[in-house]
C-alpha cells in the first residue's frame, strides 16, 4: 500500500467516526497513558489521537425457557416486549423448549423473537455476550 493510499484510508476512517459522532454515537479516544479506550463527549479530532465509535455490545437469542426467564426478570414491565419495526407491544403468554407464545396467540422460536422484538424497556430481547 502506498503512502497516498494509506492517507486516504486514514481520512476515510476519521470521516466515518466524525459522521458517527454527528449521528449521536458514543466516540472513544485511545489514551496512550492508560492504554485504554475512553469515552469522549466533545472530540477535538487531534491528528495524533486515535478515535473510534464505541463498540456496541453483542447479543444472541435465548437458548431455552430458563435462560429467557432469568433475563426477563431484569426488565420492566415484566413479560412485555415491543416490535422493532412498529410501535406494537405484546405480552409473553408462555415459554417452552423451542420458543415463545405471545398473549395475542402468535408463537415463534427464540431466534425469531430475537430478530423481531426488544424488551419493553428498549433492550435487545436476548442474552448479552461477554
């Protein structure tokens, strides 16, 4: 890779991070004294400082009813979920080995619920991976 290609790549990444900041994403800078990424609320965009968009936590679908139940206990209002695409809420009727049934009668597996719903408090309907 040439120096010019490298400069362009650096510029593109900086622009992407700046655009993420404009879009409201949390920006981090690399602190060379602590060797850790730290949140910054108003970046200065200094040339010798590395910036990035704070990585989003990763979630996965529930494996079974017990795992789903344990996570549901952490969210209020208990047992309620909302669709990601529409402002529609439903209550979970019951959970079984392979999936969930809502009180509205719809039933699906844990992966489908993970893809379509969030907890009513806005958190992803799944398990946070460490």
